C-alpha cells in the first residue's frame, strides 16, 4: 500500500473526455459567477457569446473573457447539448 491507501498494483484509469467535460463545467461556472457579480444575466450573456462568437458579451471581470476563450466554442455547445439530452431522457 502507498501513502494514499491504494494498492500499488492497481491500474488507474485516465479519462481525457471526462477531464475535458469537467473543465468546461468549471469554466462555465466561473464565467457565470463573474457575469453575475457585474450585474449581468449570465444566461443571456453566455448565449450571446455562443451564438455570435463575440467576446464582448463576456466581462473581463475575474479574467472571465480570457478563460472562456481558452476552450473552443463548439466544445462548449457540444457539452451543453450532451448535458441537456442526458438530463432529459
């Protein structure tokens, strides 16, 4: 056993897709919070950005504009559609 009480012969699985999805979720939460702190409706602003690709919809507060641009727009849209469809089966 190692210091984390994990059998050292146990294989650890790495799931890049799961990490990517989690990253997108954290980015959306961060950007939403930054927009709301500035008094914006985060849903309207995010929708405007995703539809138009105009970063002016996203405040630079707490580096939100740069953070959301760190991931491709189509990846955010794919994740939103995936989440919606999985929740509404």
